[in-house]
């Protein structure tokens, strides 16, 4: 197992900064990932109900190679406004794709559904997401909060509050660093049956989500499918886990695509069930190109394996770090266990 970086956050990847902005009355928020310089990017969508902006341009056969930032937002389709706010903040600092002398910031975005979580959604004529996107981008730094912050502010799982999670892994001999960031809001559960044990437990580093280990023996209800709408009486579409996997390695756009695919294995290791027709599960991949991968032909395979394990850890950390708030309709992990 690879050790975590100094912060155990995606910002252990050189060239990545993260900012959060939240509205606790609405119970929602935005998380912005700022690339200090344009980064090679790709995306993989495996959920059946995605909500996205500018993801087509990330396909390997399309022209734009790099992005300036990424947005993860609550708010369902309303949350796509957050990318416009982040663009405004990027324009202020002179960032963007040069088209005939005009700077166009490239900011792909993904959203999750957090409309049925006890928050006040009567926000008036315009939803708050453009302003939250601006604030989140402006707040981007090496240190940021996980749990009930940013895009994880109003997130829920099948049986617990969700949250914003992050983790990092440093490959052998300093070959590369991998970092994951994820807003955990799935239809399914991150814990095993009715136990307190996380599905991601085999990958845990240094007690980062409680240190209670793997469920042993597995509870009788471990394989039971628990779904969020049965707990909240909300519709089955009220879900989605969205994440970012990043590395400081130099990768092509096609290799970034493969890294995003591998990171979805982390979803499968940490959430049961995932990638359902009613989740919009998505992973963005970023490569900042600060380090060259080893010429060992297995090095990219190792990188992809680290992407999966790091994402699984980030998912569990997001749920573990959630905190209670007035009006919550689900308990936090610490309240229940």
C-alpha cells in the first residue's frame, strides 16, 4: 500500500489547489479545483443520471487538451451555474484558453442532487450557485476542509450524511503522487450492512476514517441493497457521487481517460451499490505534468491501481468527517456509531 502525502488531500499533487463555498441555510455548496497552470484532463461517466457542463471537450479525440479548473457542485441542474462564477474569478486573474486574443477559461463541471436534505430551497429568482462558484475558486488553496463543506455540504448516502472527501498516495521512489477529491452523495451506502465498518476499510491509511478495520465476520445483511429513497421518501433520482482524480505525472489525454476509468473502481470498492441508473457517478482526471513516470511498463498500471485505492479512501473520509447541522434528515457516521 502506498503512503499518503503530507496533507492526505488532493492538493498533495503539485499544481492543484481546492476551494470550498457553502450555504448552510440551503444545505448546499460548491468545490472548485484550480489548476495552477492548465492541466491535461479527461472524464468518465458511469452513472445513469449525470449532470455536466463541458465534458464533451474532454474526450481524447476532441481539440482542447487542458483545463483551468473543475467544479463539483450541489443543486442538481441549478448547480451548473457555479462554473460561470468560477470562470468570472479566472478572468480576473487572466486565465483562459486564448482564442483570437480573447481569454476563455475552460471549467468543466458536474453536479449532484441535494435538493431533498432539509435545507431551505426557496432562494428567489436566481439560485446561489454562480456566487458560490466564484467564492470557491477565490478560496482555492493547499489546505481545505472535508466533510460537511463545499459540494459535500448537503450530501447524503443511503443511511448517513455524506460529505466531501479527499486522500492522497505517494508512489514508490517518489515516482508520482495521486490525489482524489469526491462529493459523496450516492443512492447506496458506504458502510457494510447495518455495521459501522466502511466498505473501503482494506485501503485505510493510519486510521483516517476511524481505524476500526474490516467487518469480521461480515454481518448477515452485508449484501443487502440499501437505497436512499427508501430512507428519505424522496425520489430514486436524488443521488450522484462526483469526483476528481489527479496526478503530478505527465499523461496524455487518453491516459487521463484511463486514469478516470480506474478511479471508478474506487467507487465500487467504497459504495454498495454504485453506478446505478439513478446515480450520475462521474470522475474527472487531471495530470499536472510535473513529474515523468518511470519507464517501467508497469508504472502506469500501478498509477491506475493507486487511483482506485485513493478514491475509495477519499469516499470513506468524506462520510467519516461529516458533521451534524440543524435540520438534518440523516445522522452522521459519528452520531450513529
